[in-house]
């Protein structure tokens, strides 16, 4: 065998040794040890409670948080807005976790009837921002307008009559027994509207959209990227539906008239039309059914 023919063998051996060094230099055990060393094991919480008087006009509450949930409950007969803020943090020791909780900055103010609740990560010290979050529980009168924003957290609203604007990422939005105008937006989370009466603009990615209730006269939109859309409405509702799915089916148990074939529908129910509903998903089924009579 000539000297030239030895080169492929030498090169293969060298590459194999290099790969072995690369693998043994960072084993799964090494990765686990690094993660454990940088994930604080201890947690701590603290609560702050405030109360704001209300006037006869509808209450407006603006709530902004991150790494936390926002829960709003409309309640009959209350004469104030009640807020419970739960501050959470982590540390390598209980003392460190408590220290970070103690340094969390939260704003809860009332400016002429406009109530603002805010936990802003950019205002926190770096270690506080990295390991902390705030949950808000807000009790409001039934007639209230709310604007709610968080990240990595759920938004839940119950029993509110008014406008609801809800925006989160990596979290679910759930509205129950609410009436009014809804503007809902999330990513990697489900949107669920149960027992509602509203005009709706709802959008998510990687999550299901579920609506059960009455659509008020006007224009409505429900959209998701990867998830099914389920709509349940009164059988006597007057509605034009434009529905489209890329990878899925469309079906209805209601007597729609028009183009009801394939993956793109344009059909009406109980004309003359008083409302329009646009439904769109990329990967999921669409269903439209009637509420029980």
C-alpha cells in the first residue's frame, strides 16, 4: 500500500478523536449540574392589599404585570375596587428569596377614577427581574372597563359588563359570564369565552379558540394559527360567516345557506344579516353549533 493511501485512515482517526473529546467535554451530567447550580431552589411570597373607592360611572382598571396571572371578578354591590397583589421570587436561600421579594417595585394608584396596577420588569434590579413575578386579583363592580396585560401568565375575567382588553403571551385567556366588547390576544395559549354576550376580536397562536354565547350586532373575528375553533351560538342569531382553514375541516349543525363546501365557507344564517363573523385557522377544525334550547 502506498503512503498516499494512509491519509484517509489517519484523517478518520483524527476526526473520531476530536468528536470523542467534544462529547466527553460536555456530558449530560455536566449540563444537569450547571442547571441545578443556576436554578434557585427556595421561594418566597408576600401580599399587598389596597382598596380604592369608586364613583357611579363605570370603573376603569388598567393592570400590567409579567410572569404572573391577572384575575378580575365583577361583583354586585361593591363600593370600592379591592386589589390583592401577590409578589413572588426565588433564591438560593430563603433569605435571598425574601430579600428579592422585599425589593419588588409595584405601583397601585388611583388617578381620578382611573385605577392603575403595574409591575414592570424594567424597573426591577437585574436579579429581581430574573427570578420574580406578580399576580393580581382584582374585585371590581359589575360595570367596569378593564385593560389587562401580562406575560407568561393567565388572564381570567368573570362577571364584568364593559370592555375587556386582554393581552398575554404563553398564557390562557378565559372570560366567563361577561358582556361588552372583547379585544383578546395571546400566543401559546387558549382563548375561552363562556356564557358571554359581546362583540369579539380574538387571536391566538398555538391554541384553541372557544366561544359560547351571543354575538352582538356588528363585526367579529376569531383567529388561531395552530388550533381548532369552536363556536356555539343561539339558533336564531342572524349571521354571515366567513370561515377558512388550511389543514382541517369545517362543519355546522345549523342551517347555513351559501358556500358550505371544503375548507373555505361563506354562508348566512337567518337573514337579513345583522352580524358578520370571520373564523380562520391554519391547522385545526372549525365547528359552529347551536346553544341548547
